[in-house]
């Protein structure tokens, strides 16, 4: 199973990962921090490659 690991300490709520996810699997919490829904992730790594704060790792 693919796992999207988001370091919430590094996340600065830019929303780039949310906008770029082709399957719309990443959402945000009430503070704007990214949270994931990994069941349907196809490991395209778009979110990981475009995160300006290096807060996302795909495992």
C-alpha cells in the first residue's frame, strides 16, 4: 500500500499539493495543513516533487 507521509511541522499550508493531486486525494484540516487520503494513491509523486517545503514523502 502506498503511503503519503506529510510532515506537519514543515507544511506551511500553501495548498500546492492539494491543487496538483490528479486524483484529489490530499485535503486540508481546519488549520490549512495538508492531510492525506491514501487508499487510491497511484504514487505519481506530483505532490512530493512540487512541495516547496519538502514536507511530503511517498513511501
